[in-house]
C-alpha cells in the first residue's frame, strides 16, 4: 500500500511539474534577469507596434520535423518563436502568428519557396526552411533565413520587418561618394547568376532596406529635387556648384550625413597596386574645406588621431600588438544620451581624423570621442612606422571628437550666393575641342543665407568603418551567404541615417544583447605596464638586433666548401655575442613577465575570490540559520 501511495504521489508531482511549465509558458508576462535585458522588448519596438494600423500576419516557417537538427539550431528556433509571441502580445491584436512546419513536397513548402525563403542545407545533406514572412494587405516582406550568429540583432531584424511591410514608398537618400559602397548593377547581376557575393559593402544593403539610394556623381552641378536626406562620404573633386547645392539642401532643413577621412585604407590599397605597375598615387584623404569652415568645423586632413587607451590589438610579424591609430571605442567613449549611439557597445575606427566644432548658437552633440590620452600624429608618418614607434609619437592632448551631430540654424558657406560657372577643362594635346555642354537654366529661387528652420548635420572624420573588412565577418552558413557583426559599426551606420530621416523607433534596438565584455581593468593595467616598460623593452630589442646582426655577419663568412673560417679571435667574438644574446633574451623575458605581473595578480585574486565566496556565503547562511533556530 505504501509503495502504491509513493508511486501515486510521484505521478502527481510529475503532472504538477508539467502543468506548471505549461502554464508558465502561457503567462502574459516574463522575467528577464540578463544584464542588457535581451529578452525584453525595447521601447522602440513597443512604440513601433503601437503604430501598426492594419493587421499584419506573420508566417514563421521552421522545419522542426527534419531529423538530425543540431540542438543549437532547435534552441535558436525556440528563441525566435518566443520572441515572435512577445511581439504578438505587445501588438494589441494587430499581429497574428502562424507557426508552420514546411514538410517536403507539401503546399507549405511551396508557399515558403514562393515567398522567397532560402532553404538551408544541414551537414547531413537535408535541407530546412527557417525564415519569416510578414504580410499586410498586398504588401509582403521576408527574412529569408535566420542565422544563430546574428542573435544579438534578432529584435532589430523582426522590428525592421514589421516596419518595412507597412512602408509603401521608401524615402530617397542621395549618395555622393568616391568609395565603392554599392555594387555596380552589372556586377550585381553576374554575382547573383554565379551565386557569389556582390563586391559592394553591406552597409549599402542595410541602407537600401530603409531608403531608395540615389547615386550622385561628383561632377554634378545640382541635386535631385525629391531627396529626403543626403549622404556625402569621402568627397573628392566635387564641383563648386555641387557643394553649393549641398549647402542649400542643408539650409533648407533637410538632413546631411558627411564623412571625411585623412587616410582612407581603400585608397591606400589602390595606391599599393598602382605602385606595382608604376601608376600615379591616388589621394587618400578627403575634405570639404569651404563647407566645413563655413559651418565652424575645424578638421585637418593631414592628421590622424591616436589613443593608447583605445588602441586595437592587431597581428603583426612581431606578434599581437596594440595599434594606437586603430581605435576600438567602447561604451565609455560613446555618448549614452545620444540616440544614434545610446545602445551601442563597441565601434572600430581606422586612422580617423578629429573635429573641433564652434557651436555658433547651435546644439553640438559629440557622439564618439577618444579617451583623455588622445593625440594627433601626421598621416604621412604612418607609412613605414611600427606600432610602438607610432605610440611614442602620440602626445596626449585631451579627448578628441570623432563624430558629432550639429542641430540649429546654419549660416551659408557661400555668403556671396551661387558660384559662377566653372570654365571647361582645356582639351589634351591632339584632342579636338569638346562641344559646349548644355547647362540647366539658372534657378529663379533665391539662395538661402541661413537656415529657414532647424537644420541637422551629422559629421564624422573617418570612412573606413563603413567597410565590411572592419565591421563584419562574411561566411557561408548552410549554403547561404551570411555576415556576423564584429562590432556595432553597421548598427551605427544604420542608426545615423534613420536618426537623420526621423525614424527613431528602430534605433534603441540595435546592438542589443552583445556578448562582448571587454576587461577594462585589465586593459588599463596593460596600458600602464606598457608605459613603464616600453622604453626598456625598446632599447633591449635594439641591442638584441645589433648583436644578432653582428653574429650573422661573422657566421656568414664561409669558404666555397660552405665551412666557417674563423680565427681564435673571431671564434671568441662569436661566443661572446652568443652569450650576450642569451643574457639579453633572458632580460627580455623578465621585462615581458613584469608586464603581466599586475594582470596575473588580479587573475589570482579573482580565482581565490570565486573559490572562497560560495563557501563563506554558505557558512554565513548556515550560521545565521542555526542562531535563528536556537532562538
């Protein structure tokens, strides 16, 4: 009887456990104990969902019945489904969710393929559908495939899908750039046919999700009349009339995104290729001196910012070193009160310049700054300098602003009005004169002397951060081209343009839930140790190099029989050099060991703390419990 009672009791407990878990999964509220609230819908998402007017249907396709699915794949599918159910609960009935298992050779699989979902191939050879289709009226948008590597951007991807399915017409973004951000149309078609990735940058694809991109040549004399925003990136050889058109566009109250650079890595690579074939060197810097000076912005196109605190670790022939002109900017140097960067965790800038802005009665909001150890070095000095040499050149002169937003009334950079027509370039020797190019009729609209209302200018002194090389890692995921963010550069680019265009709901979602946890204390210890021992280490490396050179010279004196011919004096010199080399290498080991002493001490302290803390806490709890029981 007793054994039957026990079985009955255990059965009831099991049933209760199942019911509790089932009911808990159906409760309309959740708890989120993560540091960055990655399981909680952000205010931007809730605001976006509150603006949904017409019902939106979400068809979530996942081939859960396929055998051999990796457990990580199943877990991520459950994560996506749970997030979608949160969207439905927060939408007030405007969103509906349909969870579909598209089995092979079924109408569900055909609908998934017709909607544009991309089948993903497992290592076992089987294919699965794992995507989302959003439908509102006759408008349909898709996430062709979910990628677990992009989990930190899951909420943004879902919110962007809901936002885009409600957008009938995209805003137009004018794009003036000397960089290959967009893949050429013919190149895009060939890449798609050959199933290769286009040669454009992912940032242009991200912008194209929100905007209709309108390329504008540097030789243009005016801007299209129907632009909603303008992006000017690494401008080179812009006509004076085009610069005047940019000025009038800004003064007219429309937002402008301006990115200049003292040392473009793209053009540096182009220069290296040109040098191999004896071609001319391209201009690696960009500037718009007339506009920047007119707006009270000081920028030196010949200087690069360095910062030993925010230096990035790079791989060199000498091993991993910290390069102070490649800046890894973390939370502490991002303006947490500014919408474009408030939710970002890390950004990477490559040989950027700095900005000094005279407010002139406007509101200046710095977005990205260096630490107080920031300084400047001539851009030309970086050509052959090693990282430690660059670090010695940097004289700390306080925080440097890399990016800022300026809002308010601007005064025109062209106080004299529209510039006159530029004379045509003379024909080359032996070339027939070109017929005069017809020019549009002059505008009857009077030139603006100052902003008609409030204008917004986003300015940043770097362009390399927009390239895939410094923002994402591209790879093939189950037969699908995918990209994993290395930092928040891509999010920063999207935030900035959406902020300028007035769409702020999506901004608070980006960069959410990043697993990056930089050890700021350890980094500071490394910087301090580097300062203390760098001079000793540099001098010792020079001595070792000198001894190694002399030793190589002595040992290189061989006869035709490849035998070393050495007098007793030479042999003694070789032995002395070898002995000196061994002693100095020992000294180098001691210096490098000293570099790690503080860090290892911190590691040991944390280890002891982690081991003893649970024991002490349990003992303390037991002591308090024992005292309370005795009372």
